[in-house]
């Protein structure tokens, strides 16, 4: 019964929070309308969400902390590259990362994580869904960068999306 009323609780909560942020007012009316949207949108879009991935939230919080830390460190790293490394010393590279992740949600989070980290951008997922194409601003050892992404992010995402 609860799944019919709130088919996607995380999405409902996110919609309520986004509504309050967009309206920029925390009153009863704003919160009530946010709750109405937060309940109505997932109910009406439920047919397009046939399967929800099982998400483990404890490892997800650790993952978010690691990603936030990596974003901060990567910002300093990219700033140092831009300020102190001549362009001729840069080693940009196209990285092909073989994926062990199988769900579209996990692959999307992985690709988004890579794009959020300064100096790298996810470009494409192969048609078969087994490879992720990434461009790196500076990757003197492409194999090491692939191994680092798989170990640091993909292994944790496999624990989150079981």
C-alpha cells in the first residue's frame, strides 16, 4: 500500500526540498504544495520506472564523502596544472574504462562522478554498456587512471547498487 502512495520516497523528498528551495520561502503553503508535487509526480511517472535498484544507503554516504573530498583535491590539482604546467607538458588522454556495473543507475552515477571531478569528463557509454569513454586533462599513465577510477569509485558503487 505504501509503495502505491509513495513509489519513490527519495524522489518525493528531493522534489519537496527542491520546491522549497525554488520558492525560497518556508511557509505552510509552500511546504504543502511541495508535498503535493512530491507525491503526485512519482505516482504519475511510476509506469516509466519499472524496476528500482536496491540501494544501500550507509555505503552511499561514505561514497558521497569520498567524492566530495576528491572534488576539492581535484580542483587544486587542476588549478596547479593550469597555473604551473606548460601546455606542452600536458598529457591529455582518452580512457576506456571497462564496466562491471550493470544497472543504468549505477553507470549514470559513475559517469556523473567522473564528470564532477575536475580534469575528467565522461563522454560516452558504449552501445553494449560495457565501456565508459572518459577524457582526462592530464593522464601520464592512462592505465593507472583507469585502475584508480575502478578501485575508488566503481568498486564502491558495486557495494551501493546490489
